[in-house]
């Protein structure tokens, strides 16, 4: 599974995710920071990404359009890069299991 980090998440953690989430990227690294959420949604859908965000916007899109792409909504507030990285790495099994349930378009992860 490859992750697409929303612009509200640091691009600096992308290299640290590669071993567990190969092919992952971040909005700014893909030069998508000026595109709309809907365009990012389509990009993720067309390129096999799971969107990771702190905002409700992509949750709303998942409710409206369904999957793909699936969404990981980090609901731990504005946390450090290290906290976000640890959350994604330590919870990989939990995230994978939840995302592969057919009825789950978005999973919420609390701190």
C-alpha cells in the first residue's frame, strides 16, 4: 500500500515510510499543492494511493464518492512529524486490516 500524505503532513517523513509503504509520496513532492481536493482525490484514485490527512475534507469525499481511494484520517490534532511517523509505522497492521474491509472507505486514527 502506498500513501499520499496531504499537504498538512510533512514531506520529510516520506523517505522514512518507504520500507513499510513503498511508493508513498506527499502532495508538495508531486507538485499538487495548488490543486483542489477533488483533483487530488482523482490523482490518488488513478495512481493507487491511500490518502493520509488531518482534515475532514477527504473523509467527506469518501462518503460522497466511495473508494478508491481509501482515506486514513489522523484525528490526533497537530502532532509532530515523529508522532505521525510512529503512528503510521506502528499501526501498519491495524491500518491494513481496516482498509481492506470492503465497507471501509475511511479509517480514523486517534492519538
